[in-house]
C-alpha cells in the first residue's frame, strides 16, 4: 500500500506489489500484454515523489506523443489522489508539480530534437514506458538520457522500464537484461548498476475481464501462434528474438576474410539501398560459381554467397538510421572505391539500386550511370520473399543442406542489424516497419535476389562479374 495521507489508499495488484518490493534496485518489468506494468511503474513514480519530496525530479519517457499524453493523464490522476487538489499539471511544458515540491517531467524520445530538450537538466529518476517498442535511435537516446540522472549524496538515481515482447527493441532487452539473470534475481550490469528483471501476464491483473482479454489477444494475432504465446505468456523466447535470430550464428556466419577470386570463380554484384536523411548502404557480394576451398579448410559449395564488403553514408556509428545526405555523384565514388580500391576488382560489378526514397528512381540511377556505375533497379520487390530467402541461406550455412551465406568482418552494418531485426507484429513474414536500421538488409536483399533469380538471356553478354 502506498501512503496517501488521509486520502483513499492506492493498492497495486499482487504482482505489482512484488515488483515494487524490489524498487531499491533498477527495474525492468516485462511480460505479456495487459498485465498492469505501466500502472505499477506509475505507482513507483508516485512513491519516488513522496520519498524524495522537493528533490524529486523524475523523467517519464515514451517514444510517441499520443501514448505519452495518455500516460501523463493517468499519472496526474494518481498523484491527485495521493496529494489532493494541490497537484498542478502544465500541459505546455509537460510537467506535473506536487504540493511537496516534486516535479515530474514528461518527454517523448527518439531523435536529437527530443533529446536536446533534456540537455543541461538534472533528473532523479527515469521511467521508460513500452521500451520494447522503441526504435534503435529511441533506445539510444533513452540510454543517453541516463547522463542526466544526478542526485545528492546518499540518494540513488532510480530507473524503471516496461516492455512487451516482439517490439523493435526485443533483442536489445534480451541481450542487455534478460540474458543476465533469471526473473526476480538481482544482477549487476557492466556499469555497476543493480537491476531486477520482473515478469507478469494478463492473469496477474484482476482489474480486467481476463477471459475476454485473452480472446481479444488471440484474435489480434491472426493465427500467429508464436506472437500469441509471447503476448499471453510474456515469453520473449517465443518470437526467437527477431526475424533472423534463430538462424543466425555469429561464430559460423562470420568468416575471417574473403579471398578475391577471379570472375571465373565468383559472380559479383553490389546491392544498394539509397537514402538521404537515412543512410545509403552498399554491399559487395560474391557468389561462388563452383565449389571453393576456403583457406581455413571450409568448403563452400557452388552458389554460396559471401558478403565481402560494405560501404555506407552513416553519420554516427551509434545511430545507424541517420545518413549524411550524400549526393549521387559522391555515392558513386564511394562504390567505386569499395569495389576497385579496397577489393581490387578491375571494374565496378553490376549494381542493384533501389528507387531513391522520394526521387524518381530513374533520376538517381541515371546520375550513377553517368558517373560510371552500372546500376539498375531491382527487377522485383518482395520483402517477405527476400527475408525467406535470406533465412534459408543462413540456415543452409548451419545445416550444410545447400549453398549458404557468409559475411566478413568488414560488413559491420549487417553483422549488427541482422540478429536484431524484429518481426512485424502485423505481418510476421516481414521486418517491423518501425525498425529504422534496415538499410543494410534491404541492400543485401536486392543483391541476393539478383544472384538467385534465374533470368532468360538472349545473345551474347559481357561484364557478368
């Protein structure tokens, strides 16, 4: 029970009370949908305001504005119940002020603009709601906001995050938290902070019609059993961590290097995803024309693809979603450098280039062609089919059932994003559209589809690298 002076006591659920009993540590509250995680987090914030008094400056984050405003309204109602009519809500600056001097700050998070509003300010706690749905950039800026947590000696800056499985940050939650310790077991992260992973499901929430809610969840999953299991039981393992996590093995799929073979042994292609505000990414691929003995002794059957190298226009390696606005002419020079200088190819191989994100596709490709890049559009766009093909190639590398795919350490964009790319909750055969670091995957997809699509040929051809 939380102290509410002479007002009615505010009771958490039984599972919520268990979660709050660990609030001397940082909390990650995960599990199924409808389990009252956000309400419990708000009770934690209320308790923080009571405990810290005039020193309380908690920061409450959500990625989107609509969800943030709803959360603000709900916390305002809770604080008014706890403190009475003296609670003041200022919608314009996103604050709630309590009679004891505590001030709760609300902010969306996701880009430089939203983060810059927090610069130079100090907070005593950070509450991140629905962080499982945060994009890569939103997650990065939320973590950066930890630099604003500053408290007086003898106080502890507190963090409380909530998440459901299956969102854009699914794999980050597994890697950074759930893989470190079982539920309800305190652990210390690499920065010396103590955390507790907490778990709950809709069955822990007595304030909803559980049978009706279960029926609605099942209907919303559209027959996707893994998603239903994740949302009902709160099991992060049910979704395998992402689109490719179950078929990706870093120790197996990453080769130490890739010998540059003559065209008689490799068919070369470059897959490219164009961006301006988003980055351009180009991936140099080599498909073996015949079985190849790798220097380590590994035999690569004919048709095996190696992602040999990549180039991109990323501004900040900590945020792979932002590009530097490179021009087509400058991008052409980057592709030439990757192919001819870094990898000693005599000429730039055929380039499969997407349709320029807002410009006429032919315009960008024409500029590339004028700069000496043999570029053409993908002959067919089928994201779901492309991901199925990539999954098959990754799996073949593990099982030896056919030609597979491998990557060299030069392909860092791909190595980082392939294992974390989340499935879409609406279409489990596609990557979540909120995932904003799929540019390397799109470039890879254009290349592998080009290599694996049989096309009729007429007459003589030249330059088939």
